[in-house]
C-alpha cells in the first residue's frame, strides 16, 4: 500500500497542468478547478491520509503557478480538504448524484472564500464566471470520479 | 471522535492564520514578493506542459500550409515592410525636427524608448483576472508598471514581474485607469477598464465636452507611466443624459489584447542629460 502513493501525486500534477491549460476568452470562465476536484476525490477515498497541511501546500503551488496572490488558493484548498475529511465517511455511502451535490457545495464554499479574499484585497467583486465554473466542476465530478477510481484500483490504494 | 475533530479544527485554524499572514506579508513586504518571484520558477515546467498542445498544433499548421500561400504571404509582408520603412524615414526626420523645435522652445524633452519583443506564453495565468503571461521577467529587466504595447496600441502594464515570466494586466481590467487624450480635439480624460467582455469607460467628462463616436483616444503621457501618443481605444458610444452632469462614454480597445503571439515591452528614459547640455550650448550661441 505504501509504494503506490505516487499515483495521487501524479493525478495532482495532471490536474495542475489542466488548470494551466490555455483557454480563449469566452471559454475561460467555464473551466472548473481540476485541482479541487482531484483533492476532493482523494480525500473522500483516503480521508485518514489526506492532511489539511498537504492541501495547503498544494494550494500554495497553485498560487505560485497561477501568479495569483500567495495564500489565497492555499487557504481555500485547506478549508476544502478539511470539510471533505469531515464528510468523507458519510459521502462514501452516497450514490453518485448525491455525491455530486456535496461536491457542488464544497466547490461553492471554495469559490466563496476566493471571492471574499479578492474582495478584501482589491475591493471589487468578480463577476459570475467563478460560479459557472463551480457548476461545471460539479457536473464534471462523475467523470473525474470514474477516472480516478480506475487510477486508485490500478494503484491498489484502498479503504 | 470529538477530540480528534477538535484537534483537526485547531490544525485548520493554524493554516488559516498562516494563509492570512502570508497574504498580509505579500501585501506589505517587498522581500516576500521577491521570494515569490523566485518561486515562480516552479511554474515554468507546468506552463510548458500546458502550452504544449497549442504550440504543437501551431507548428503543424505551419508545416501543412501550402507553398504558394506561403509565397503569397511572404510577398505581401515584403511589400508591407517596404511601405513601413518609407514611412519610418519620414518619421525619423520628423522626430529629429521635433527634438530641434523642442530645444528652441526649451520645452521638456521627449522621452526616448527602448523596445524589446516578448512572446505570449499560451496559458491563462490566472483564470480569475484579466491578465496574460509573457516570456520575459526581471532577469531581462522587466519591472512593475512597465507599459506593454502591440501593433494596435496599448495592451496594458506589467503587474507581477517574475524571474523569467511576468503577468501583464490588460487595459480592460476592471478599475485600471489610463490618462488619455482625444486625438482630434486633444481633450484630456482618464479611461477605465470595464472588466471581462465589457467596453472601456471614460468617466467624469463634462456633458458638453467635445467627444464623438469614432474618436481615437491616445495616451496623454500625463501620469508618467505610459508614453504619450500611443492609441488606446476607439469611442463606440457617447451618451449625454440631461439629468446627469457627466456623460457616459464607451470605448473599445485598439490593441489585440494578447490574442496576438507577440507584444512589445517599452523602456522609457527621459533624454535629459545630452539634450540639456546641447540646450546650453545653443543658448550660449544665441546669447553670444
């Protein structure tokens, strides 16, 4: 079980590259935060091993890669994984569509935190784009879930 | 269970405080900002991987283009270049004349500009903001607030210079102002970005100011950040409302806002030293 831990790391790196993919202007606001989705998946799957501190460091890397305000994504990802850990054992028993609703809520809370930080730092509330990305992210959850479950089974990381 | 949750909450609050501290430190301390400029190096491989599909696609397009079309393009570009060169000669003449006239008036000397080409890295650095990423950084002498232009006019300014990459805030960024001048009437104003997919706005113009649809707005060079005379926007709509003391003016940026592959970075330096000494000489001659 110990030797396959590179699989979550690899999926995280793939998510980071997807996060940085170029997108033209109309599409840009609709792209979900893949890093959050991958973090949520691994927290639901392995709640005992996903630490809040790990999520914080991942968020800091996202901050640096996105040339954003250092600390903003770190904070939002830490809160995200904390909440996902609290919910993990319950959510695992849910059917996929109920999981999707939980994911929608988690992504919504993350977007709220990021908007709040933006508001405090720059004083302007960004438009609706972030909320469309939240909805698209929740809709993408079944696909992400299916792909990452395959990856987890290949790596034999289990409950 | 309760005890573990309590300790988890304590752990979370530690990280919340850490983030808040980091944000404040980044806001107030230039040293912390410097550290994060260096740290941006870890983003280089990620951005390289992310831009790989689009660069490969572009290379393939170049390979697949038929030869006669390439030849046609080449001929058109050559012709264009010739015309531009002819114009440039006249421009150089005008510039030297301008400098001479300014000396005669003993006016403030014009600014000289150094220019460097920077390529856009085909990634969106921040999905939240109105910004693009370029492949030049503080290692190439890029600094915060540096003006960025392209063939159409002002693109924006450098807001976060990294070591090898920098982010450029576009003129459309919300609440970013540029001092401008109407090219036709030389009326001065300030133009503000309106945010994503929204027109630029010229605020606080008196109701009977001389501005029309189709007017070109160029930089006035007043705040000292942008050089004077670069086109910024075309006025698309002018609305005079009798119940308000200011009119609302909408404009459209003239630059391509980072949809082209390359932009120009400008370095401004006042022609102070040599011109000042020249000025003294000529004045001396005049006095004699």
